[in-house]
């Protein structure tokens, strides 16, 4: 599914704590972030109820391969990292493979600002 403009989707459905998003910054993840990304990927698998049996170490190997080849990971931070997006830029769209917000930062209005920032930066999206 191609979503040409994600900005505004879901905005206004809940009252958001704006203070959490005031200092939001993002950067492209590097190989030094693979440990964090693979741990969060493991949490994402558990939280979504997926049956993937991979260990954190196996996920780290897979993440290393993905980041070396076809995917980019974006880390979002406030005072410390709070979320990531794993994406693949294709010719006419962005394939969002994974999006994770740290458990202690969920339901505080941090998810939509992260997605809006990605959408503004990278353009058109496809969600899998």
C-alpha cells in the first residue's frame, strides 16, 4: 500500500503530551547501534505476538546484513534513544519494515511525531 502523505494520520485522536516531542532529534543508525536495534527488534517481535524464534544475537546478525545491504535504520531520540524505524528506499516509495517505540515511551504521543519526521524527510511510504 502506498501512502503518499502520512502527515496528519491519527493526529488529534488522543490528547498528546507535547513536552515529550519538543526536543526530538533523529539520525541514521550506524553499526555501533546494532546491539540496541537487535534488542529492540526482539522486543518488537515479542510485543507483536510474532512467532519468530530468533535470539537477540541472531537478530543482530540479520540487522548487520540488512544495514550493510538494502535497509537504513533511523534512531529517534529525546534525551536518549526512544524509537527506531527500519526502512528501504525504493525508486518511488519508502518501504517501512519495522517501527518501534520503547515501552516506557509508548502512549505519550511520541509515535506519530517520529513517523511525521520520517515522512517529511523521506517522502512516499509503503507499509508491510
